[in-house]
C-alpha cells in the first residue's frame, strides 16, 4: 500500500499479515478519496477500526488538520505508529488502543469525517453506526466499507445515506450528518 497523493505521496505503508487482517484495497481507497477529495482540507478525521491507519494517513497527507486512529489490537497500533512516523504525519495524529465502541462511549470529540471499516460479518458496523452519530459535526461525512449485502440502513439517527458505490464484492456508502 502506498499513499496516493499529498505531502506523503508515494510512501509505502506497512500492513499486518494474516487471516484476521483485510486492508482496504488500493482501488477502493482511490475511490473513497475521489468521493471526498474536496471535503478533506482542514478537517478532523476519525479512523475507527484503523488497522494499518492507511485511510487516516491518506486524509492527513491530503491536508486534514488532525486524525484520531482507533484500533483494539496492539500489533495494529504499532503499525499505525510506524506508518505515521514513516510519513512524518505523527504530529497531526493520536493513536488510541481500545475497542471502537468503548472509544465512542467514552469520547466526546466531534469529527468532520469518519472512516468505518470494521471486521466483516460481525455486526460491528451496525453498532458503530448507531454510536457514531453524536461524534460527527453537522454536515460531516461517515464513510462505511462493507461487503455487499451488509450495507447499513439509509438513515441511522441523524446520519442520512448520501450515496453507495460498488467495487467488486465491496460496498462503500457515504452518510451525511443532518
């Protein structure tokens, strides 16, 4: 995986190996950032279920003001920190090792953009969508990546589905906070 554009353009990001890891493909990442390309500059970003941190790092590279990376796994947190150091974006980031739902319950911060790419077929996407609404600024965007057939409802609290995109067996859905 590489950073597509911005201050860290071309830098290679490390990802974890193994059956429990499913990094966002380069094609899907490019599509996500084409969708939100004009909404990133100066924004606060939440990369929930961060994995390698590639989505939040891409946002920082493209001019996001700050990013918070949340992942439950110690190994993922180490990789995120390594990738932030490699891209020289660590000063704009904070990395939290905790369960995503616990983070949302205990944190009162507001974000302009949130990336949700939880483990598939676990029910975590629905739970996170229900909990994240209070953490998104009015007009903010939530981007969900999930397998086809597991897409979230069109309205969840104050989040309203904007658009859905299909990339092979993956669905990317954007929501706007009303």
